[in-house]
């Protein structure tokens, strides 16, 4: 099941949801406590360490979100579609619980705003301040009624209002002065009231930074999640970090450390107009509660949409939405019950530690996904925003480290809870496909690098994430290196390659010795190559081709492409290719034929891809092959140009199709490098190609079995003015979007 109906929100709601959660309860109630407990330098260190988690997570989210369509469920959707439903559900349920408990956390903090009334109540009515639950429970009930009846639309309208109030309160705070006339400047930057446990303070403060992913939960209601999520999330994260650093400095330079530690509403003593701080606290906490209340039910709805709960009836009930925007009313009811339980606890600090633990688990998982994807080498993973593997790894390691530093018992409990959920789901939900795919990619890349050296490896067999597994047969290994170079460029990052030097003759002690010498020489030629090398002794060209077609890939599976070569003007080997083509097709390999010119690959500046009317199947692979080759460092300054020849009446439509294809496939090909030429009845296509590609470093042209049957070797001839040409024929169309 998927969430199809959307509210059509843009980037601003993502930013507002995130920033209003970041600048929330902790900022007003506990940030002064941090400065007083661990000093200004210690607080800045907390902000810095906290953002060693949140910034990598924000970048990982932005990266993953721009690689594929993100639907409802936010972080859960990203995790489940990368790691698979089993582990995604285990993390997703923990994520949902943290979001639901966050509602309680912010409502409890909202009630704390009423402590500002205590002096007035005591002086005017001689009334002691009642238990905060007298404020928090009614506030939660009112919020529940609003969310159940009005949903996300009301939530967004309220967010605009409360964020405006929040902004005004911050302006008044920064415009204020000393908390008291007799204030004297604090001592050194490391001064503090007493040695409070640093990580205890960190656990209390960390929820302030977790709001940066709040807007991701709106993914199902966004018009364009791939743009709105990265922009809104990263802007909110950076803005929050800057504000917190300036706030720590403002508090340190205007209030005594004792007052900072003991007075949780000390900000009102500094602000230009004191009452704005409790108002801002109320606005910030209620906006954070609204944000969490908008996100949590949608996470639960997405979980139910993937049928992760034990019964079909429960999944259907939780997934069911109302109104045009598919509001998760039933999920909202469940979230309200959980929030009410934790509101009755009434302890902000205890709830903060629980929230921190669940968020750490979620953030660590997101960073791990990004880290693994950087090493999976999957050509289909082409995000428009890219993080760095070491940033993602840092975020994951920091999450694990901080979980155990904050509270080892909570950390173990959170991990055991997820493991229990994982195995529980495994009893009735039998799929690990997504998880298998990402780890297959990681192991594929790891094994590929190691086992090219050991002459072993693994292979991805899925057609969607097709990668080349090529075997090349060459008689002219020591006359030129063109085929070996091409193999290296194609397989350097994305695939496997086996290069076989062919010695014609009967197998004997003498020919074996010749083959061994050839192998030694090949290794010397290709010291930096990652192509697997081998030799073959066979009495005839046909038998050599048959043997190669049966050759297993270094991945241990069948190869999917055969590469053959011939020198321009040399018809002997070309004739063998044409005569044995039916034999080659029997193996169901894609076929690549490299025509080697005296020009070679030139200066490796341009790759020209020619799309003709008959290239319905070949076209995608030709473009993908150009992209794979250009990714090699030898081609780093090159550009890909696509040429197409079509009748005048279809030229514009074909050009638009090619532009859309390259854009949706996130391929680095500018629309200015796509040229569609008119194909008239008297047009000689070979002359047209020769005219436009005579200076190309490599020209890629499709060919077809039917043409070979009628035209024979002429299919590969008539391009004498060109450099090297790669002729391609594929069995099935490749997916590059």
C-alpha cells in the first residue's frame, strides 16, 4: 500500500516544522541549566557534539531523499526502502515511539510555561502553584481534539503563527541586557557551578537538536519531497546550530552561573520584555508538539501500509485515512494514548533521556544507510545531493558512542527492543529484499576489489540495477591496449571484467608455456588495472569463442556481455565475428564490438552516442555505457554528447524524450549536448556520423542482428575517418531512471 493523496506542501512547512521543534522546550527550559552546569565552553561542546550527529543525519536524509521517490512515512520510508521492511519496521516502530513520546515531552514543557504565574498567584491570591499535570493534561486533550478534527492543515496554519511568536521572543531575548543590575561578569569560559556529569547534561539538551528531521515526516504531504526535504532539513539544522551558539554566549555574558543553573525561566530576566519568554515557551512547545503530532501518526500509517503489524484488520485500521489528504485519524488516536501515558509521568528530564535514545537509533541507521550506499557501487544510486562517506560514518559512530555514554541500560534496552521487534516481525513477514539489496551492493564492491586480486568476486543479478560483467577475447593484446583500457574503464567502479588473451593452437607443453609468458606480460602491462586476466589456447577461432561464451565471470556467475575487437581495415577477425554471431547470440550475452582506429582514443575529451530509429533497445545501454566510461578518472574532463537522427516530424518529440531520459536518470549530460538531426530519405547515416564525430575520442553506435544478416561485415565498415568505435547490441532494454 502507498500514500497517494498529498496536501501539496512545499519547502517552507518542512523548515518550519523542523526549526520550531529545534527551538523548543529545551531552549527555553534547560539551555541555561547547561551553561550553568558545564559552562559556556562545555555548552558549545554539547552543541558541537550534538551536531556531529544531526548534520551527518541531515545530509544523509538529503542524499537518500534525492535518489528516489519519497512517499509517506518520512524517515521510516527511507529506512525500509533501503534496509528492507523487516529491519525498517523494527527501526520504524522505535522511531514512531520516539515521535509519540515527543508529544508528551513538549506538552509537559508547555505546562512549565505556567510557572511564570507562580509569583502572581502567591502574592495576589496566596495560592500555591498546582501540579503541572493540571495544565499539561487539558492541553494535550485540546491538542488531540484539534488534530483529530482538523488534521495537518490546521497544524500548518498554527505553525505559521507560533513560529512568528517564537521569532519575536528570540528577538526580545537578544535585545535584552543583564538579568540584574549588580551582575558581574562570569570568570573563564570553562567556569561552572559544580562538576555535573557532562553526558547527563548532554542527554537533557540533545532533544533540542533532534527536531531537524521533524519535517521529513511530512513527506507524504509534500509536492516535491526530493527538493523540500534536503532544503528544509539542512537550512533548519544550520540555523538552529547558529542560534544555540549565540544563545549560549548571551546567557553566559548576562547571568550568573548559579542563576542559570537554578532558574529554568531565567531567559525572562534577560529579555527586553520578560513576559514574552513564557509566551514564546508556550508557542515553541505547542508548535513542537503539533509538529510531532503531525509526523508520528503518518509514520504509524506508513508502517501499517507495509503490513508490519500482526493482523490484517489492525493494519487496515491504522492505514485508513480520512478526507482528501488521507489524514491518519486512527494513528492519531493511538499516538494520543501513548502521549497521555507519558504526560502523566510529568518528568521532563526522564522523558528527554528516553527520546534521545530512540532518536539516536534512528539517526545512526540513516547514517549507516548513506555510508553503505557510498560503497555499494550501484549505478542506479545517483542522488542529486551527495554527502561524504566519512561524514555518514562519523554520524553513525557518534550515535553508538553517545547512546552508551548517556545511559548504557537505556541503550541496551533500545537495541533489545528493536531486535525483539525484528524477529517478531520475521515470524509472519517473510521478506528481506531491501536489506539484501543494499548489503549485496556493499559486499559486491568489497568482494570485487579484493577478489579481482584473488580472482574471485560476487555479482548483482538484478536487471534494475544492471551492472556490466564483461568477458573480452583478444588476439592482439600486445599490438595495442585499446580493448584492455576499455575493459578497465567500464569495470573500474561498476562491474567485473575478464580479459582473455587468445593463442591459436593445440594445447601442449609448448603452447602452455607461451600462454604463461603472455600472462606474465599482461600482468606487467596492467599493473593498475582491476580487470581479471586470463589466457586461452584453442585450435580455431570458433572453438575459442565457444569456450569464452562458457567462461564464468569472476563473480562466480555467468557473464552478461562479450567484448570483441578488430582493427579498422583488417577483415580477418571481423569476418570471424560476423560468421559466429548466431553462436554468440545463443549464449544470450549483450555484445560489444570495438573497432580500433589508428587514432585510438585520442585525448579522451568527448564520447559521442548515436541514437538511430532502430535503437529502441540499444539506446539506454549506449547512454549508460557512456556514463560508466566517463566516470573513470582517465575521462574526468570529458563530456558526453548524444546525437540522434530522426525524420523531421518526430525530431522535437525525440529530443524532448532524450532530455527527459537523461534528467530523470540523473546523468551528467546537459541538454545543450543533445543534438537531433533530420534524417531524410537520401541521408547516408554513416556519412552523417562521420561528419559530426570525426574528432570524438570514442563513438558509440548500436547495431542489430537483422542488419548483420543482410549486410554482413558492412555493418561495421564505412567509418574510416572516425577514432575508436564501440558497437553495442543488447538483448533487453536497460533501466537508467
